[in-house]
């Protein structure tokens, strides 16, 4: 029942989103992301796992996150005050610029999990969580919002995850599970999904997602 409820929420948000896609200018945004390049890369493909890749993850999603960071609704220590001088149009332009770039795939690693010593089996386990969720514990499949290919759902504001750093994905899922990441309209969905994910499932699905493209 919980899985079905979360799936319904995803669909409702998709079809009732009352915000149009961000009207950013990618060309104008190029000169506005210079301050972001040190952490996220000039093309949105960060090389450090603690900083997320922004390339091609979704213009609406990036715009939403930038707005929340600027307002203080979402607190990211490294970004404190960095957007204070940016207008809303600036934020949309920055989002459009990064979304116009091609996301590079980090690539899944050979990992082992509790009870799974074979890396291939660990990768299969992560794929099963991503594509099928966990019916017994009420975890919805990730594909419902983030698509089978990991490219997300732009109009609904669901980010593309494929190729993202596994460490970053794991960190965010843990933050959702602990209730620490609660900003934005989609937070309730992610908190509901992460609430019943085990540490093992989180590590496995994060690693699998990092290899999606």
C-alpha cells in the first residue's frame, strides 16, 4: 500500500506541476557559473564525489535547488551567501547552462555488501532496488520518478541521477532517511522512499545509479 501511495504521489506531482519549465538562457548562464566551477566543474561534471554533478540533471530541478539555497530553505554550508547577489533570472540562466551540458558517467564500482561478496551480484542487487524497489518493506522503485535510464523527469522536477557520484547519492539518501533533507516539494516523496531503505540497499542502489547512462 505504501509503495502504491508513493507511486501515486509521483504521478500527481508530474501531472499537476503548476510551474512551467524554467525560462533560462544557457548562453547567458555561462558567464554566471564561474563561481560554481571550483566545486561543480565548468561543464557541471564535478570531479570530487562530495560535490554533485549538475550537467544535464534537469533545468527545473536545478532552478528549484538554487532558489532554496538562496532563500536559506536548503542549507549547504559551502554555498552560504554565494547566491545573494544573483537575481532569479540569473539562477534560471545558470540552471539552463548546466542542464545544456552532457553528464559524464562516474561508473559503478566493484563493491561488496553485507552477505554479498561477489561484485556482480552486488551490482545486480542495486539494479533490483532501482527497478523494482522492495515490496516487502514498501520501498517504491526509483524508475517511477527518475526513469529507467536514470534521466529523470524534467517537467516534474525529478532530477536525472544516472552517472552521478555514488557517494553523493548515498549521502543524500541517508539525509532523506534521517529527515535532514526536507526542503522542496518533492522531499516528502524521497523521505517516504528512503525511510524503509536499509544501509545495504542505499549503498547498492547508489553504486548502480552511478553507472547508469
